């Protein structure tokens, strides 16, 4: 069975010098098959799943303390690590300074 409601972990970054500034623009890292942009066609890969996208779904059921790998993922995104970015559909900071 599948839950009736789906909680999502969303990773975002900002180029703002003050992330607490109400005018700061936050941009979302888009995953290949994880639900995100409502205007994007849903991804269908069967019988397998993209592992990172699948893990993100389960991470939403728990806290980040129970999924420490998310902290490491965020660090790799902040460092703009190419191997990690290759797991994503889009990098909103491509060609710019890291968030």
C-alpha cells in the first residue's frame, strides 16, 4: 500500500549573502524522478528506481538524525561536486557561484 499523503524532502540553496533576508531567492535542486515541478511529466522507470530519489522518499518519513546521509548530500551540493550533481536533473547554480 502507499500512503494517502506524501511528505517530501526539498533541497534548496540561495545566492543571497543573508539567507534569513526575506528577499532571498531560494532555488530548488530538481531530482530526476522525485516529484517536484508540477509542470514536468512524471518519470516512469520500471521495475527499478533511481536510488537517491527513492531514498529521499523514505527520508521524508523520518528526521535528518535518522538519515545523516542527507547532511553529507547537502555538503556535496554546496561544494558543487560533479559526481553528486550528476545524480540530479537540474542544478540551479550551474555556471554560477555555489549556494
